[in-house]
């Protein structure tokens, strides 16, 4: 995940960078973090490789944070914007830019706690809804939101990625595919199947079948049955 912080106050920029970096390192995820004092420098880098998350001060030297957010969303609409500012009266204006959160600048202890809690919630959300890309022939790429994938079926050296609106047939190994997917939502149920548990209606243990909400039935192998039941129990507790 790629994170950016933009604040024209160097002391505040370094403080926020430090707290974001500290929290992300504790979460044990792969991440990159960059700091910017100017909004247009941020946007220039965002154009090259989009950031997943931006912490934006609203009052910047060159352009304001609202304009930076607008430009950022045009480049990559899935970037999550978090405004951090002393201008608490602008909170309602910020809604026009669909921010993930608005954090008022206050005492360092409060700001540090708020940054930490927002990051924890956002990372958890991003982990469960990732954009997966697949390499296609002729150097083309196919992008799919993970929450739209219902299940994946292996067929020799190919897989069928069955989504809500389409099925993608690509050359891929099922083991490599499983690594790409959000761990809390997807379960391996067979040596030929990976299932998104959001679409699982029930587990028919007697027949070793996973019954989806649309009535589709997928085989469950004995080797994966116990793990699936345990994982689905945790899933229901967290997502129901």
C-alpha cells in the first residue's frame, strides 16, 4: 500500500509521517510512505504511481487540500483522502471531496491516537477490498475488485475467475492466485476451488458442499473442510 502525507509545515509534516510510519510498521503490512510540502509535488508523484491513501492539510502554500483531493481523485478515484487541519469549520465543506476521514489538528497526543485509529480501520478495510490485476495477452491488464469475485476454479494451467458480472479465463496457478486475495474473506475449499465467503450461504457438511446464495454448489475436500468451517465461523462473527 502506498501512503502520502502533505503539509506545508515541516514540523507537522515530520510528526504525521512519523506517526503514520509507526502505526503501519506495527500492523505488519508492506507499505511505502512519502512526504510532501507542496500539493503539486504530491500530485506529480501521484500521476506516476497513484497513492492508496493521502493525508492532506487543507491550507497548503501552492494549492489547497481540497483542490489536491480533486486532482488526486481524477487520477485515481479509489485513493482514500484523510484531511488533517486546524480549520475545523471546513469539515462540512470537505464532504464534497468524499474523504475517508477528517482529523482536526490538536494536542500531539490526541492527534497521534486519532491517526493510529484511523489507519487501523482503513487498512482493515483496504485489506478486505483490494483491486486485483491480471496479466492478459498482448501486455494488457485486467483489474477486478476482490469483493466482486465469487469464486475461482482451477482448470489445468488456467483458472476461471467467476465474478458477479463476468468470468475471466486466464493462465494462472490457483496457489499463486490465493496469495493475491484478502485473507479474511477468501477460503481454499478444494484443490480446485477458492471461495469468497461473502457469497457462501451455508456449508453442507454431510455432502461436502459449499452452497452459495444463488444455489451454486462447489465441492469441499476433506483436507479443507475443518479449516473452512473454522474460518467461516470467524468470518460470520466479524462480518455479519
